[in-house]
């Protein structure tokens, strides 16, 4: 086991030590991609306050940690694993410390769905995975994606055939084993065939309280007239560092519908970049985040309207207690040819502590003249008039504050179309209010 501090030189040394053991090391084209991306990472380095997209999020706490390369590690039994949905309504794929576990995953997938482990695909060398599918636009702005591409060791390639309407939800569990302070770089690819409908929920959780660093990159294509509901529950322990970058391309008449529920991690950053590349394509980027103690949650989005008649709606709400810090950066770009675009963005934060902080940076770049676009960001303390009213009706201070926070966040959860998941998210919000150490009092 090699232990490494989390600075640029250490990650480069880790690459040098492990490159001959990474999956697909016999593929010349892949080795070229890895070398190109570690060189890019070496040139740029870890993001700093001078990096525009990272100006509100510091990786200094991460640099103080020492991590090891993950070892194969699995819980004793499947029933020890957290599950969001019952087996009758979902199929589950399990990753432990970034490595796919065939033994702990459901063996039967719905008709029309295939899933391959990235490590197995790279080692077999017989798929259509290539340099183009692993490339990113604006790569120079994403040094951690470059690091991911250089060090990716596993992940999933999930394909849904055309004209498939999935009744079961696909649940993907990303579990930290808690047995080592590890770092892992997973690369995921999702393809939804034309005229298909699917729901995927990703769940970050862990056993124990050990720190670990998860650096994930996901590439999604939603093809013509397809709909993907992509939900994420981030509930890692308060020592974990989670960074994810998701790139989405939405086809003609297709919809990408996303919802993030974030309650965990010492530092959690979710970056979503959506390309509305064909007429009548749409995306919904919604979510809630809750932080306490010294947690840091960063949600950064970019939506490119590239063609006429495209639609984007974003609603993000956050609640912060203790010394927690929230960040929302949202950019909507309407390109010159993208007439008849509708793009709306909203962020609201409730601060339950004088020490909590939120930074926001909404942006509209509009190069077309026939559009409807808006953005709005607000933050503030709990409504004292509403609090007084509830207290006058016999509720305690804690009950009144919890009721108001619940109502504030529940409004965002209404965007979730799956009723079972909507109920689950509302329960998670209530549990957070009940259990976090800085709850209203």
C-alpha cells in the first residue's frame, strides 16, 4: 500500500507508480490518453482560488490528508449494504472504494439494459470505447477530470437500448468501505437510446468515518426523444472528499432530468455541464443541499443552449448550520442560433447560524434576441414572522424552525417525479433536521 499526500506532485508520483497496473495498460491508444491527461494535470495543477470555477472552493483541507491506493474490500454480506429502494422496484449495482463488485450487485438487469465494468472493458480491449468517448470539451478548465482520465481504474458503462421504458429504477451504490483512507477515480458512461425512458439513482455512502477522496467523471448521452431521470443522494461521512464532474449531451426532443440531495462529506463538489444540442431538447437541474459543522457543498452548473427551441430550468435550495459553507455557480449560455430558448435559474439558501456562509455566482450569456431567460439568488435567516406565528400556536422553537426548514426544502423536492423517491428525499430531510448537531434550537 502506497500512502501519498494529496498535492499535485503526489498524484503524479502515484500515476508513475501505478500506470503499468491500471486496466488496459496493453492498449497503446489508452496509454497515450493517460499520458496526455497527466501532462495536462501537471501543467494546470490542482484548482486554487485563482481558478475561476473554483474561486469559492478550496482544496487545502484535501491537501492536508494522506491517502492510499484502494485495496479490494467488501462488506461481509449484502444485507449490510444501504439500499434506497426495495429489490422489487429496483436493480442495484455496487461499487466498493471505486471498484465494481459483481458478487454484491444484482445479477439480472432489465431487458434492454447492459452494464459493463470499465476495468473489465479496458482489460478486454474489445469495446467501442475510444479516445473520442473519453475526451472532454474545455479540458483545460477541468484539471481533476484530467487526473481522473489518467488514473481511472473502474466505473461503469451503462447502455439502454432504444424504445425501452424501464419500470424498475437502476440504483448505483458507491460505498466507501471505511477500512482505509483511500483515493479512487471512477469513470462512468451512460447512454440512453432513442425514445427510451429510464430512472437512475446514484447513492454515495460509507461504512465508518475514515476520510477518502472520490474523484468521479460521468459522461451521459440522452438520445432523440428519450428521457433520463438521474437522481443522486450524497450521504458520505463528514471526513470524505467527493468531487464529481458530469457531462451531458441531450438530443432532439429529449429530456435530462436531474435532482441532487446532498447531506454528507467534508467537501462535496458537483459539477454538471449540459449541452442542449438539438431542437426541443430540455434539462431540469434541481436539488437541495444541507450542511452543518464545517461541511462545504459546491454545486456548479453550465447549460449551453446551442439550437432553437431548447429549455432549461434550475431550482437549487440549501440550508446551512454551524460553520457550513455553500456554493452555487450557475451559467446559462444561449448561443446566437438558439432562438426561442427558455432558460430559468433559481437559487435560495437559508442560514441557520451567523457563522454559516453561502457564495453565489449566477451568469447569463445571451447571444440571441428571441429568448426568455431569468436568474435569481437569495439567502437569509429564517423568517421571524413565520416563526413567531408558529410559536403562538403552541409549537416549540425547535418544532417551529424544523417545520419551516422542511417546508422550504420540500418545495424543491416537488420536482422529483418518482413518488417513492420523493418520499425518500423528504424523509432524508427530516432525518437531517433531527440528527444534525447544529439543528435549530
